[in-house]
């Protein structure tokens, strides 16, 4: 299956692009860099996993992408609390990372041993 056709990859990529654009002027380089890199890790690991030959490798990389969703979600919560991110934007992105995690769980479960 082409990873580009997966809705979870498309949405993960869209989230990453949106974060890069929204945080372009964030004054805290460390925060911006960590968050955008973690967000980029989501679609990147989906792509890498789906291009692997074995199911165990596919599941591994999809699990890494799922972990990156949790990392991004945590950083969004912190970013909102320290007022680097607007509440509405942070809430939307947090919701999206939760949905991406659910989608990844479903995809992982569909890949057989």
C-alpha cells in the first residue's frame, strides 16, 4: 500500500505543515524546533514503516509515529500553558494528535503477524 494514500499519513503531514507555518515566528527556538521535529516524525515514520518489507518493521515504525503523537500532544499542552500557543489552536492540534493515535492503533492492529 502506498503510504501517500493513507489518510493517517495525509493528516499527519498536514499537521506538521501547519505547525511549521504557525510556529515560524515563535521566539523560543528550542520549543519551536522540538515541536516541529516531533510533528514531522509522525508522517515520516508512517512513510518509513509502510515502505518496509516485513510486518514487524511496519508495526515498529507505526508505533514510533504513535509515540511521536504523544510527544507532540505533551508539548502542545505545555506550549498552551506557557502561552506560546493560543488555546483554540492548541486544543485543535491536541484533538488531531489523539485522532492520529487512534488511526495508527487501528492500522497497527490490521497488520498481521
